[in-house]
């Protein structure tokens, strides 16, 4: 009993897994939003725009930099504590702390921050635009997969009809009521129907693989379409989706239009930023610094070595009317290497005594620098505004064309669907009469197969027209801002 209970739990769990593996349009779109690589790429671009905005915000704060260095001087160099040339080997260390802040730059920093904010908003809106594009692509491929799957069902029905007719005909042939040719023709038709099923399944499988690729889903992952009855898919009335009305709604809700407008506003801010580069900039600065230096050698002993020879060049003194030339005293100096601790002796005193400060203002006046790069940048920024304006016009024009074309296609698809409904009804009636006449031997197999194929073709055409109408209507609903749903 316990094993039976366990088995029932396993079967129920597998049933839940199978049920969960059915993919509807909503689940497909949401999965694509989370896993599609194009969306992830745009999310990274939005994050980069956010970093740029943060950097622009921080540019209003003062710059501050601290540096220190330590080393050994050899040969002829300048003693950093006396600013005198020396050939003594020295241990040195220097400190420096500097800061500066822009006081006024014609609102360049302020406008740069605004432009960065607009760029961030545009990047975020571009993520939504990419999601919209992916959702529309997923819906297109999803409906195509549904259509191909439904076509498999139609050709399977024809296969079963032919199979049933073959079985009935074979019995009558064996009884001598019909010639062998009738059965042979049905066997050939059954083979063609079998091939049609294989081809239809292959097309359906390929469309599912294409949908998986769009979702960034592993091709080997289990995937089963949740197939709603096409006639029960909710659709708005075509009268409520007039193209001009849908276009006005799309201008307000489509992320692509928001992206273009935000980029235009950013370009307009960048014109102000570039213009500010043509004017003087006032800044303030301040700094702190100190240094330390100590020779490697020290005096270990000094001894008197007598006087040097009289030298007229050193001067003379007169004692008792006698002139004596001065003699220089001479010393023997013995030096030794300092220990590591002795090298740093007097460190704090030197750093304190050498402590220095500075503070001031600076004015930078661009006259003609970098080949007129600032003026050229200003001209480019104005052209970028014109380009952004044209981009908006092109995008709006394309949007209007797409909506009007979708409306025209939907209207045509509806007319085709209505026409195919009549064709299917007529083909079904013809096939029913043919089958009755065939059953009583008043109609040949060839004529019956022609009517059967005509009925199948009519059903396929109706299904194609119906799905096309559903897709066109869903596109109009999408542009209106209602999202995508089946």
C-alpha cells in the first residue's frame, strides 16, 4: 500500500511538471524579458549611463589629491630642504596635498549633470523599447508556432479520413464490389498524407526551435505550447482600432518615442555645455606640503692638523707694525655611514620646519586652443540637435506607416478569413456529398480525393487567414498600449 501511495505521488508530481512545461504567450514574453541577450545588453548600457550620471553629479565637488614619495638621491642634485646643489647622497621624503574647485564656469557642470540625467532616462527607456521589440517578436514567432502546430492537426485529420476510407474500400474490394484500383488510389493518397504530416511536424518543430532561440532557452529543454482555441482569443473590435487614434496613443506610450525625445533634450543640454567651453573659467586652489632630507654619512671624529702655509690671498693682520699673513687652521674629519635609525633622526622637526601652504584663484581664458576644438565641439553639438530632431520625425513617420499598414493588413486578413469561411463551408458540403456518392458506388476514388484535398486546402487557408487576422489585431492593440495577451 505504501508503494502504491508513493507511485501516486510520483505520477502527480510528473503531471504537475508536464502542466508547468506548457508555455503560453505571457510566460514566453516574461521569460524573454529575463533571459534575452539583447535586453541584458541594454540593461548594461543603462547601468553604464547611471555611472556616467553619478560621475557628473560628483564633478560639483572639489578635487583633492594627496601624494608622498621617498627615495635616495645620488650624484649632483638639489637638497630639497635647502634648495642648494649637493653631491651628497641623501635620503628624502616629500608630502603634498592639493585641492581645487571651480567657482564659475557658465553652468557647464550643472548642464552636464542634466544631460547625463537625460541620457540615463533615455537608456532606461531604451531597455523598455528593447523589451517591447522582443515581446512583439516573441508574439510573432509564438503565433507562427501555433499556426504550424494547428496545421499538423488538420493534416492528421485528413490522414485519419483517408485511412478510414481505405479500410472500408479494402473490405469492398475483397468482397468484389469495387475494383482494386480504388484501394490503390487510396493507398497512394494515404502515403501522401503521411508525408504531409511529417513535413508539417518538421515545420512546427523548426518554428518552436526558433521561438526557443528568441527566448534564449536551451534547444534541448522541454517545451510545449499552450494552445488556446484561436476563435476564443480575445480581440478588440476593428472599429476601436482606427489607425489615427492608435497612432496618437502610440506617440504617448511607445518607449521608442520617449527615447528619441530624451535624447533630443540631452543634445540640447550638450549645446549649453559646449558653449560654456568658449568662456573663461574661474577656479580656486589650495595646497599643503613638506619635506625631509638627511645625508647617508655622519662625522665620527675631528682632529686638529695644524695651520696651512701663509697665503696673501687670505688676508693679513698687523701686530707691532709687523704684517702677518693669515693661516687657515686645518682639521682631519673622519666620516662613517649612518644606521637606519640615524637616517630618520630629526624627521618630525624637519617636516614641521619645512611645512608650507598656498591658496589662490585662477582664471582660464580660452583664446585659441587645440586648433579651435571647443568651437568645433559647439558646432557639432548644434548639428547633433538637428540630427536628433530628424530622428524623431523619421521614427514618428515610420510608426505611423507601421500602424496604418497593420490596420490595412488586419482589414484584408479579416476579409480573407470571411472568404475562406465560405470556401470551407462549400468544400465541406461538396466533400460530404462526394463521400455519400462514393459509399454507394456513384463516384470514383479520384474524384473523392480531389474533393477531400480541396477541403483540407480550404481549412488550411482559413487557419492561415485567421491567425494572420489575430496577429494584425494584436499588433494594433500593442501599439495602442494594451500589451500582448492571448
